[in-house]
């Protein structure tokens, strides 16, 4: 008695043809040229630069915020007093020495988050 065999070759052939048709039809419908009449931009009003805060953490534990020196020990209080009323949508960039500990970095990072800033970037080489 022979075991029944399952021949899936015709099924695979049909699926490949359907896939090819789908790929061609999607690219044709997506990349059709559309004409848009854009308005004239203002040449007299320059784009405003978004305010930013730059934080540098040195390996000896000193922290500089926009060239002003802070201590690691009471960074949260000092940062909150100085930048608590600052625009919370400002960009905050943190550059840390690679030899500092993770715990020291997280003290600074959590202080920035607790102050209310949400747009925080980490700088690397």
C-alpha cells in the first residue's frame, strides 16, 4: 500500500504569479505622479531655533549645564531651581564620559526627566 503524496508545486507557482501581480499593481498605484500647487513661503520671517540645554558629565563627577558647573551630589535640586521654569519642549542633549558609571549617568538622566523635560538626546562619537 502506497502512502499518498502531497504535490505543492502547482500551488507555489500560482502564489508566485499572484505575488508578482500584487507587487506590480501596488508600485504603480503608489507612485503615480500627483500635481500639488504649493503656497509661497515667507522670505522675511526666519525659522526660529528651538532652545536647547547641553549637559556634559565629566569622569571626575563634575557636570556642566550650558557651561555652568554643577555638582553630581545635589544635581537634581540645582537643576530644578535653575531650569524648572524653562520650556519643557526644549531639547536636552547629554554628553557623558565613557568612564563614568551607569548609576552616575542615571542620576543626571532621571533628574532631567523629573524636572519635566521629554525631548532628551544622548550624544555619542
